């Protein structure tokens, strides 16, 4: 039975949050917290429960011709959000979300100082980077309100695996990073172009799903995580483009922005196929 998964969507209880005093200059320094369902984690596949789940379905991601996005250097990551002139909002449903609709909020990236910078690990192995596409449950109205529910947010994660060759499908996105080297700078691009390089991996059915938290302040435990097993290839040169961005911390380069691993604490993790 997958009642433990269903419980995520049925509880609707308030999730704890951290105060601003718990965090200092993220991602450079973070203090320890005492919450029990924090992310990221090391995914131990031997404890994963295999379950057939419905396909995760994407609406508006691959044929969203009328929308534009802002690509911004926030000072600690690259963040992609819908531009103000975008009326329609892409969304996902299916998979461990079943019939619930989760709308796109933003996409951002995590990387490290070298070849290893993903936030999650799999059996102790750390990938080169990690891409997070953040969604919130439509029925909760806003992203801010959704964070007060245990099933309010869904983050779809993709690993970036270091490859000796550039990923040509990422060329356009990587080339745009040179326009946002300064913190708080941003550019506008077509939505469809900025997500096309994810499509092949996103349409795969194999992923791990568990309940956890945001990996950035306020670290709220409101997230259904969907982590795809098949990585996206990315070269060292392409990773260097991310590390060439300036942070809002006295202009230092963003050499790393991955949060440290958190205890798994015997949570349920499901391998969906």
C-alpha cells in the first residue's frame, strides 16, 4: 500500500519554519536546525519502496510559445521565473501528485566548487550540479500560503553529470549567463527555449520521491520531492559558467551554493516507475 505517500496530500497541517536568526549569509554559513524532515538527503536506494505510479505530466513546458521568462542572478543562484507579461502558467500533475495541480513558480540551480555540487546524493555519490523546478499546489492560492501546508510545494529535481563534452542542448542557456554576471542582473528570454534541454530527462518515468523541506531559507518542511534518476550531461566548461557569476556577498564569485546533507530519519522513500 502507498498510504504513506497519500498521507502527504491528506494531512494539510501547518509546517514549521525557521526564523531569520537561524541563517547567516546563506549559502556561506548556515546554522543547524532540529527539524526532522529536512532536505537534501543521501538517497539510499536499498531502502526505497518500488511502486508503479502514474506518469508525471507536464502542461505548457514544451509548447509554451507565448510566454517569456526572466533569467536572473539572485546573488546566490541563477533563477528563472515567469515574466510579468505571461498569462498562462505551466503546471504538472500525475506521478506522486496524482490529480493535484502544481503550478510553476521558478527554476534554479545548485553547484559546487568542482565536479561535485548536487545537493542530493544517491548511495553516497554526488553529481556535478542539481536543477530544481519549484511548483506550488494551485488550490492553496499562492506560493507563500502553500508553504504552510505539508503538501504545498513540489520540487522536481534533475542531476547534472559532468561530461567531457558540452551539452549542445544547453548552449543557449549557458551563453546567456554572461549577461547576468553581476548580482541582481537579469535578462528576458522565451520560455520554451529555456526549458527544452530538460525535456528528454523530464519525460523519463524513473524517479525517487520523498517528503522533505526547502533547501534554502526558511527551510520549511512543505516539499514533495521528485528526483529523477537519469542525469543531464553538463561539461566542466559549462559548470564554470555558473561559477563565474558574482554573488551579493561583497561581489565574491558564487563558487558553490549547495546545502549540506540532512539526516533522513527513517522517512518513506518511493522509487516510482
